[in-house]
C-alpha cells in the first residue's frame, strides 16, 4: 500500500475551526497555508493573521509547542490562490452554506495540484452535493473530513465518501489521520449530521424533551447527565452553552430541513425558551450568558418558572443516587425502570429513546454499531456508546422494555424497533466476531488497514473480547507493584515493565519491582520498555508517606527516598536500554523516572512535570540531581564551561513553580525530555514504537553513559542569587513564607549544596543533598498539612 505524504497543507477559512485545524496540522510538523477573504483595508492577510494571533490566547491551547505557529502562513484568496498547487491536502472549513462552498470550489479548482486530496470540514452538509461544485477530475480525490472541536484534543474525525470518491484515497487519508494526527477515524455515511452529531444532537433534544416532561431544573438535569452516567462534566446544558446555543440551533435546523422522513422529526426543533435566549443574544459561554451565567463568583441557572436566573444547585435525590451506584448495569436499569421517582424515570426515558433512535437509524447513519459507539465516545466524551450501554444492561430485557414503552405511547416516537433488535437469542451487537451491521445484516470485523497493526492494544468496545495488557504476553517477574513481561510474537528480547499500583503511584512495592525487574532484564533481555496505559505515574504514593509521617518513621522515609534514587539510577545506568513510553500524566516521581530513561517515546498529550512543590517538597528521586548534571553538560558546550548558573535558572523556575508541560513538545522545552526523543500523536501506537526504539538501541550496541564524577556546581553564589529572587517574591506577596522555604531547598539541591561555587562533585553527592533536604521538609508541619490537604481534596494547599 502506498502512503500519503503531506508536504504542505492548505486550510480554507480562518474561523474558529479552520484556524485550530491549521494549528493541529502545524503541531504535527506540517507547513500550512491558512486562507481567508482579503481584508478591505491595509494588509490583505489581516483576517487570517488575526486568527493566527488569536491561537495564542485560546484555552485549552491549540498549539502544542512554541515552534508550531511559525509553520502557519496567512494567505488570502486574491493574492495566493496559485500557491494551492504546493499543497497535498486542502481542507475547506468555511461557513455551513452550500452556495458559499460551491463558489469557493469554483475559485480554487484551477489551482489545485492534480494529486491533492480536497476535503470539506462540514458538520452535516451532503458531501455528494458539495462534490458537484468541483470539476469531475477532482471528485475522486474529494471527501468530507469532519473534525470535532477543539481539533487538537477531540479524538474523533469522521470521513465521508461521495459516490465518486476513490477508495484508495480514503484508505490513505484514514491511515494518515490515524497515525500522523492521532485521530480515531470513523467512516460515516453521507447523511445529515453524519454519525456523532446525529446521535449526539438527538440525545440533547431527548434530554430537553424529558426535562420539560418531568419538570426538572436544568441544573438538576446536568447533575444527572454528567459523570454519574458516564458523560462529561459539562453534561447536557453546560455542553450546549459551551458549543453555543446558536450553533446548536443551527445543527437542529439542519436536521429539521434535511430529515423530513425521520420518525422523530417532530422533535427536531429547539424549545421556545432556547429560541428566546438566542433572540436576546444570550448564546452561552461566548457571550457569558446562556442557560447558565456567572454573577461574581456565583454560578446561576435559568429558571423557566421564575423567568429569571437563580443560584445553581443541581442535587440528585438520594434514592436515585443509590440506584446509580449499583455496579450491575442490568440491576441498575431495572431499578431505574421500577422507581417512581421523577429523576429515575427521566434517566430511563433518555436512555430508552436514544437506544430506540440508534436501533432504528443504524442502517441509515453508519456501517455498523461499533462505529456509532466509537463516535459517541470520541466525539462526545461518553464513557460507553449507546449500543455498549444497552448490551451491558441486558440486550433482550432492555429491548422488551423499549418495545413495551413504544406500545404504551411513552416513547418519543411510535416507530417499531427493527426486527433484528428483537430477534430471539440476541444478546447484543458486539462480539469477538465483529459488530452488527444493519445495512448488511451481518457482523462486520474491524478495519484491516495496515496502520492498525501499530496498535498492539487498540481501544475496544464492550463485548468485543479484546485482549488486555495485564493479561497478555508472558510474565517474567511480578510483585505487588510491577510486572515484567514480554510479547514473544512482537519481540521476545524486549521486556515491558508495567506498574500495577492505583494511578501508577510509586511506592515501596513499585520501587522493589523496578529494581528486581531491571536486574532480571540485564541478564535475560536485550532491552526494556516502561509502559502501561495512562497515566504513566502520578508521583510518589502520598498515602504511604502520610502514614509514615504519622508514625514518626522518618528513617524509613529516608530509606524509601534512597531506594527511589537507586531505582532512577538503575534506569539510567542499566546494562540494557530502557525506553519510557509516556501517556497522560507523568508527575513528580513519574517525571523523574521518565528523565532517567535512555530514551522517551511520548504521546503528544502527555502532561509531564516535577510538581513536588505543590505538597511542600522538592524532587528527590534524582530530579534535582539530573537537572544539575544537565546544566553542567550544557555549560561544558558553551563559551564559559563551568559556569552553570544560567543553565540552572529555567530548571529552578520549573521546579519552584511546579510547572507542568501540557504537551510532549512542551516537555522537551522544559527539559523533561530531549529533542532526540520520539513524539507520537496516537497514544495507541506507543508500545509498538517503544519496543522498536528499544530494539534499535540494543542493535546499535547500547552501553550506559559514563557515571558523572566531576560535575561543576553553582554552590553558595548560585544559592544566594536564587535567594534574592525569592526574597523579592515573598516581600511582594507572590509567595508565602513556606513557598520560600521549599523553593530555597530546590535552589540548594540544584546548586549542589552549601559548597564553593565551581566545586566539582559526583552524582552521589547531589543525590545525598536532595535527599537530606527532602526529609527536612517532610518534618515541617506546613509540608505535612499540604500532603494531608492533597490526599483529602486532590488539590494543592497554599500555606
């Protein structure tokens, strides 16, 4: 199979979506031309240039690193159409108007490269109809490409073929989107709103319908339809505010105009109260007022009965809360159906109607049930898709309950369930043999595109029976905290160290496991990968630390810190290469392990940082030591060898402020990773690539680095300089007295202790200094209060 090479891309339209799609392309190292209309006055690129400037202000940040913005050039349709010939991929992302899009296609068509893929980022317009605006020669290379907002963070991309789209083009594009941009790709049918928005918007409309039917407040509904049922914290009405009430209304209008034959068509309209808000300009988050608004520090919610806003409370009734805690899905749904409480009846109703809708529409909107479930997980943040939820709750029982409610007139539509949903013996739509396709009346296997071979443990749907990492491969060593294993079918010579602790915290059992696993690996393996599913590690086991403090076991704590340091050093100086495969959070001690590996393979969305200051401590698993060593190495390559202080300043600020890199690219900028490390956009490819990186190091004759024995340090002068900075910050009210003590300890550790400036020390000296300072801080009641507060609330304490 050939591959798609995108040397340069163009994005047409510098609106919210267009600019952020351009940003994510740039994150992936793709140069981008960002087009928009020429400005009427001055610089004709002003519209696109303003959009680029706005990217730096958005939160969450669409740009993953400092260099990404430089890869995007502003352009306009008057002066730069000829440059489209340079582009291998052209993504149109202008407003959702068929006539505007077709007019733009006529304008760009003469300038397109003969091999360029052209795609529309429409959220619901007919792709086949859009294709008619292009010359016939370009139509085989045209398709829909629907990113979800924000494009950097939302995993889902729907690609939609026309009747003319070349199958090989779609294969190439899916492969490229999956690996280069890290997306979960669904091939949607060319129907209004495609898969995720079709189901997701119907789900919102169902919630609105039943909110009124059961007389519930918007805040109560959000309390019910968020994490308690496996949905995002923004739930339903806050999600509407975030999306924009006008945007939601536009998508609903598209369904109303284009789906006249849908059995639920009568419900494809926004409620009068929502239309009134839009008419008043209360559009949600972007106007700071919608269904919710913030008055000072108070969150208020619209109260329809009072025709005004009130304080948002949103409480779930005790009876319903108890039902939602039931672990068995079948028992939970049975309890919801049996309860007479309005909140319970509301929950059953919204699930019932979404199940009903998905079953009836499956053959019209998607190739198979798996695509629907993934679309809702990846595009709307649901923990499970609708078919997974139904199957987990007992397919036959739920199907009979839905049919009964349809017959009783309780459902939103009288459309009968399709025969396949009610057939005898059916226990779901997902199995080891595939997922049900209503269009084909058969179970459909996963895509066989070679790109998916890079995902050794791909995301799976409930009922698929996919293998899990913890039960796969051959175990070589195991204790309570760590498993050393391998995948003989992939590479029998490379071991995998996986942590077993909750959130992969680093306690005694993990430290013992790492040390023992490395000892075994050195004698029986060629290399090691440290990998497990996210998070990588959230730091030391604070519960163990707190217990030891309460018992006054500071000697035990010091011994544990020393063991932590030995484990970090073992990673660095192992006789076989150690590759850290990082996904999600790698904080505190997790970050220190990452820093000590021979190489790192990081998922783009990795959040790496030395956050010990948040609990009144400093890095003592070798983190301070490692920055001191690196500062000496960087100084040695500068014009003033031995003068390390300037190279310590960024590390000091990072540690003292507990800064966390919010992408793998930032992790390199902060010094937690190196420019030579590998960054992947698809986290499911981490293990595949890390195993090969370890194999490559082994085949290249890996040898550990020489132990650093003559490390010049900043000493007393460096400490004094840092102290001056801290005094000014404390007197200016920027930090507390305890912040000062913690930051000073970090300064002392980074500067090599209270020694003469320029003194040469070894790594063991640096480790001893950071360990001593760490234990001293542990004995401080203010640090102890910070640790307790973190354990109790999950948030840092400022004291």
